[in-house]
C-alpha cells in the first residue's frame, strides 16, 4: 500500500535533545505512521525536505496504562502509542524546521 509523504511523516520532534542532536550529529527526529518502514521514511524525508538521508533508526512506543482516582472510583486509560524515527543526513545538509514560522 502506498502512502504519500504527508501520511508517512506526522510531525517533527522539536525538543532540546533533538535540537542538540541536529546541530552536533546532524540527526533529526520525526513522529511517523506506525506501519511505516525505514525505506518509506527515508523517501518521505528526502522528498519533503530535499535532503539526502544516510541512515534511519526507528522506535515503537507502546501506550502506557494510566490510573486516576475520582469520586466515583478509579478511572483507567491508556496513552497513545506512536512510532519515532531518527534520520541521519549526509555531511553538510540540514533541515530548518523554523523557516515556516
């Protein structure tokens, strides 16, 4: 099944840790569709940002069970599960997430 770039990449990860990794090691993180593989992620990043991707790392995060006590008793729920991808770009290339602001 073919997915477009916008369906594969959900959003970039913009945190202090990923910003530091982007400036020092040339690595950038994205939240991606849970069924996406490394080849689809690589192609989506290359088409969306016009860069060359060297390597892709992926991590699956399962939803955590959360409990909250209320007047009527405990309420149970689960946080959302997601997949995270970290891509390494070729030397000299970068992605500017702040250019659209």
